C-alpha cells in the first residue's frame, strides 16, 4: 500500500509549552538542534511506501524545513479540521492519506510502518491509532497521558490516522470538530456516541468492537481502531515535561 501524508503543523505556541520555548509555533520548538516537525518529517521520509508529504502550517516559518525534506507546504486553517481540508485539497485525488501531527518527535519509521501494516490487514475507511498503558509505561514510565479504561484494556489515543475515503472529512466536518475539541476528554467524547455508551465507559465495560459498530451505524463510516505496540505514536509534546523527555531521548541518540 502506498500513501500520501498530511502533517498538521499549524498550532501556535500559546499553551503550556510557551513557558519552555518562545517559538511562535509548536512545530518550530527546537529539540536537540532541530525544530520539532523535522523529526516527524525525517521518520516519514524513511518509509518507501510514502509518496507525497504535505505540511500544513505557517508557510513562512516552515518552508525551509519542508523543502529540506522534499515536502510541499500549504497554509493552515482556523481549526485542525480546516487545516486537514487544506491538506487534502493540496493532495487532490488519493486512495490513502496518512494524517499525523507535528508534535510527536519521538516517532520512528518503524512505528509508522507497523501502523500501516496493521491497517492493511483490515478493511475500513478510517483507521485510528491507540496505545496501551502497559506499553507506554514500560517504555516511558514518566509520561502522563489521558487514558480510557475499556474491557479490552487501558488505552491512550495516538496521533496518527489513516484515511481511505478523504471526502468523508467534508461530510463529517461538524462531528470531527467536536471530536477534536473533546480529544483529551474521554467522557465528553463518549457522549457523542450516546448515553448507554457513556454508562458502559464509566463502568469499564465498553469494548473497542462496540465503539466501531456504533460509529458504523451512527456515521455510516467503517472505522477501525488500531492498537499500536509503539508508544511513540501516542506521546505528543504538549507540556514542558513532555518537551524535557523529548530532549533527553533525542539528545542521547
């Protein structure tokens, strides 16, 4: 399977990370001599199955790094979903688009290739990555993430998505905006699926299969949850302690 890639890199550095870096955008924050987005692009460029890479973010600030990696760049939108739409417009017709954020500098080509391989083993239109708490704690015990307890295990959301039907982004824009807003709040996210699902979530009895089936019936979308054994997919740098970990790991490489 060959894929095109969209790297979302338009977030301004006006949150907790602004206490650790004065970079205007999170993608520009320096780690071990390179901007954060550079590590994501480097991993992507090591994967033979990847064709085009489109970086969506501040063109003036990121054009040099994008050109260095042979990537295209387009201006970001007012929201994450709008930025995704800008990236999809730039790519045009594509049968498979891998979407990733720019704030996962620990990501590796091996982790991404494993995710694509697992996606290739299932038929779906949208593939969402998750990582188990056990895998996360074994590799990076100091990292604090938002977890959800399901009957299948305890998981945190990943920062990599594979889209097989790109037009669905426009069709589901409203619900996608809600999902982005609630991505760090599992209870509110589950409310989108209905009260019965919220009750089962709180009781720890909700399963991944039930979520997939509900999404299929509710949104007419064939979605698949992909459990990745690589915690780097779930470790996004969104606070100073995450940045310190990334510096520690990448400075030692």
